[in-house]
C-alpha cells in the first residue's frame, strides 16, 4: 500500500468503503487511548455556541487529537462564549459568523453542528459537499425529507455523519440493549418513553428592531423569513414551527431512538398524537403536553409522553424508557438499566453512577458526550460507520416527526413500513418536507 498523508487519509475516509457492521459497541480504555494517543489531529469547526454548542466545542477540544480551529455563530455574545470555551480547553480558534466561509477552508476536516434545528440539514449537506465529516446534534432534521437528503449527501460525498444521540455510545445502555435482544424479558410487545420539565411561559413577543449584535438574516438562513420578535432568540425558537420542532424532537428523539434500537424496528404502520398548549396561553405553537402513539403492525406498540411544563417524575425518573415483555420489564434511565420480573421484583440493576441531568440543555453529562465524541473521532480515523449514523437516526427522528405531523393535522396516519412515508393523505404528505427561503433550497 502506498503511504498516504494525514490530509489524504481524512478526505478519503468515506462511508462507501466502510464495513457495514452496525451493532452495540462499547469503548474500552484501550480504544479510548487509541484516539487520545494519536499523533495526527482532526481540524474541527463548531456552528452555534450560545448554549450546548459552547460546551460541546470544549469537549471536542479536550481530545488531544482535535483542534477546534473555528467557532462560528451569528450572534456576538454567543461567538464569544464559544471562543472562551475552546480556549479554556487549550484551543486557539478563529471567529467567524458565516458558516459558508468556514467551509471554504481546505484544512478543515469536520463540522460540529449545534445551531438551531432549521439549520441542521442545510449545514450538514453543505459540509458533506465541502468534503467535511459531520457531528450534528439532534434532531438531525427539521422534516423527514431533509433526513433522506442528508443520507443521500453523506453517501454521495463519502462523509461520516454522526448524530448526537449519545446513548448509542453509552456502555451500560449498550449492554442493556444487548440483553433485550438476547431475550432477557422474552418477546417485547410494548415500549413507553417519557420526558418531563418545568418550562415557563414565553409570553407574547413584540416585533422590535433586531439587536445590533445579531445577524438575524443569517440566523434564519434556510427558513422562510419572519419578522424578529423579542421572545425568539435564543432558546424559544424551539416552540415555533418555522424554526423549531417542539419537545417531541427537542427531547423525545432520545427516548424514541432508544426504543427503536431496543425493539429492532424501523418504521411503523400507524401513527397518532394528542395534546396541546395547555399550561399557558402565549406565543408557544407546539404542544407542551403530548402523547405520540406508534404501532408496528401486530408486533408492538410504542408511546412517548412529553410534559414540558410539569416536572413530576415517572417511575422515579425525569425521563426514561420501559420495555414490556413476556417475562418482565426492562427500564432504562441515564446511567444504566433495571430488569423486573412479572411480580415486579427487581432481578438486576446496572448503574454507572455518573451524574447526568436529563433536563440540562447545555451539558447533561460530560462523560455521556465524551464517549460519543470518541466514537465519531474513531469512525473518522478508522473509516467506519459511527454508532449514531445518519441512516439509523433518520429513522428514529422520522418517528417523532410523524407524531408531530399527526398532531398538526389532527389525524391518525397510515404509514408505509418500508420507508416511513405517509399513505393516502395529501394534506399530511405536504408536511413531509418544508418550504425554504428562495435561494436556500437543499441541493445534493
């Protein structure tokens, strides 16, 4: 074999040549040291650093084989937060507000995307076209069609795209899913996930001039243009359909992904959803209380419960998943899992003892992030599919997107289980994709 340079290797590290053996993979101290001890560094950029992005950029920079060379944000204060976070971890990044300029840098190997949801697919596809690998936070897309296009882009340009579904890399949970697949509770026919929080009212926003430190035009990017309001940036965009995707994708994506992983399913046959904005009367457009039901033929039923404004625990946890089977139940939380028999007797408990705050939007757990970043870097260097590959997470994301479509149309949806597409409902099918600001349409 001819000797290749670091740059040639990283640019050639494509998905087309990766061995397609996806499964539960834990990471030992030995595999971690393979990353940390490498001589070559992966040049990264981060997009979106007001909250979680700053923490994630810091976590990436802490790896000795990572060099966070750019921090990109359209708002001055957020940009400064990102710069500070990376410098705290020993980096010396450049500041840039326009991601398009960042992606022009030929020395850049990868992009961390922690910008708002409406940017995820656009930035991922732009990065793949520019020859960069991608770590994109959940949800991977704003609409199901975007997810399909992201897969197409990743494969066409031979790029690795990891989605921020950190639980896919958590050793204790990997072990629990393995036990589930090995029949520890027999045939599993029902799974339930939930998320709780205590969010306050966002009030009624006023249309005011855009702050001088924010490039609102670039912040909106691919989204159809709306006037600026004073209760939108930074976090409340989650609750507006033009930019956000509601609690179902903001947090439900995690639980539904664990459920789909555990059940070994792809797409459902029926989807329905109930709920509303019950807790407050304000500008919030998405449900603050929501139930999504997903039926997979005669195999199993899945339900997800979201309570954005009432933090009462379920099963003693702020969020979690329970699988119900023929001989018992398996419950997963942040750190591990518990197995119960049919008499409700606890027969096994695995707990990593890590401190994880499931309601912290910026950094639920440094260790949870670290093992998933480790997996991404390992995938880039060893030319393999990552634990949360875009093809897998598109499926999970589509499930909750279908729940939102069912809620927005007020209908029960029939679904093609081979690809997740909506059947015989033209109104619902219009929500499979989204509209874009002219000039920002997605092109592979």
